[in-house]
């Protein structure tokens, strides 16, 4: 069995008479994105401070790679701390410093590297994160998204094994929020760190999370992935879902997965065993778009697909949800499969004529003059019976997917 990178065993923390963590047990695994959720004041920040060593448990133990942190010698402890970086909620960039100086700061504070070596390493991160044009600028001269990238570059400049993100998308609009989350997922793959997030932005953050930890009354009430969470019928999870805002996916305007499952169950309740429905699964080459054109381009394509799905299907009684970062499933209770395909091609025509060409303006500077890129949108339409669960429906529809819209190298592509 895989040894957790970080493990809490029966960790308890009190402040005066108030117990914040109450015999909490959790496991965080290497090279994953783990998101910690919970109500305001539930102790999420306290949990993060235990990971970084700013707080120590009153009872219980914290382990790093299977070794108790409290048994570490000074050199081992410093080695553990040096592997952890922190991206602050408000970025915490110094207004009097340039982008280069902000990013180089951790190296100047924590290493004995010479100034030339510090600048060289900082410039390497700047180039990797496409910040070269901003190197001599000050934070006030940058957009909010650029400031986030600078803060992330600074968090990564020391080559950390673990990066802690405290509410990285606070006060951002739905598009910018998803761009920041996609950026975190992209650079996690590129640089190979383990990411631990605190976030209230549900369901957006779930689409990049490998593991979700629900902190509830001082304990970890749930540990697993998003699909497991939506399937698990437990009063604690139901209460948490009801307590949060955003039961609708703000980026696309579609239902959250939780609301989608409830609507699906309600639609089929009381129906005969042989009840049939039409389902449509949309997807796109999200990772390619994100890697080549940038996260914002991928998010804008996804947003456009969601808006068109809502426009065409909602008036007909259809309901839809984003089931992963790049897949949207629609249930059409009163539409046949042939009419479903016709609606899909109507959506495809609008995407090609309006939405996809607009992405090119976002991609300027990302592609070499002689470079080429393609954006694909796929769809599959299938009939399904009331006996099928949502996962079975998605597999059936995915097996019938074909390209419905294509945008290539600065010009509309035809259907294939």
C-alpha cells in the first residue's frame, strides 16, 4: 500500500476551550492535487498551518513519508520545511519590487546562491511561466491574472515538493477562477509538485482535484474523489452541499453534478423499467488547447459550449452538468435520438461561426507565426434506459462521439 506523503493520525488542536481539530485522520499522496473543503471556521487554515509547521498538535502525530515529524532532528526538520512552499490568498507581492525581484526573493532568503545564480534561476521560472514581457514591471502594472502567475512562479522558484494554496481564487469571476485552477493543474504536471488547496469555489475546484477532504466538526468526514462524493449518500455530505452557495456551475451556467443527479433521479422516478431517454455527451481537446493556447482559451471554449448547450436544450426540458473539466452531459427526457443529433449539429454550426473564431484573439503570442493549432469539439448521442446509471450513460455516449466542430490554424474547419 502506498505510503502517504503527509499523514495525520488522531491530530487534536485546541485554542482555549475550543477544539478545532478533534482526532483528525487524513492522508495526502504525492503528485496529486488534494483539496480541503468545509464550512467557514471549520479549521481548514489551522490544518494547513500544521502541515507547514506553524502549529503543532496538542495530541496525535503528523508523519512525512512515514516518519513522525516530532521525531525529526533539526536538520531533518529544516529539510522537510524547505520542501514546502506557500501561495498566499492575496498573492502578497511586494509593490516596491519588480516581477524579477519578487520571484527571486525566496532564493535570496533561503539559499546561499550568488546574485547571478539567483537571477538565472528566477529567469528560468519566468520564461517557463511566460512572464518574460513583465520581468521589469511592478505588481500594480499587471492584471490580476498576471499577478497570480507571478505569485505562483515565486512559490515554485525553490523547486518545492509541496505547494500549499490558501483560497487561490478568492474574489475572481467564474472565467478567471477556472483559468487559475487550470493553471495550477497545468504547472503541477509540468513541475511535478504535490498541491494542497483550501477552497470555497465549488464545484470549480473539484474538476482539478484528485482527492477531496471534507473537514467536518474537527474531523475528516469524507476522503475521496468528486465522483465518490456525489454518489455517497450521507447526511453530513448532504448538509454540506446544502450549506454552500453555487449549486450551479457558474462558468457554464449548467447544474452542479449533485443537482444533476437529483434531477436525473426525479425524472425517472415512477417510470417504467423500459423508460428510454436521449443523452448527449460533449467534450473537447481541453489539455491540448490549454497547453498550446493557454488555460484561458480552453476555459473560454468550455464556457461557450456550456452556454450553447443551455440555450438549445433547456427550453426543451433538457438538463446538463459538467462531469469533468472537459465533458458536459445532457439528458433529454422528451427528445428522440434523431432530433438530438439535429440539435447537436445546430450547436456545432453556431460554435464554428461565432465562438471558436473568437478564441484566436486570446491565443495571440502563444503560437509561432508559422505554427498551427486545432480546436475540436466532440459529441455523442445515445439512447439509454432508466436502468442505466450516469456512468453507464456516459460510456455509451462516449463510444458514439464524433467531431462536430473544428477550428484550425486561423480559419473555420468543416465538419468531418
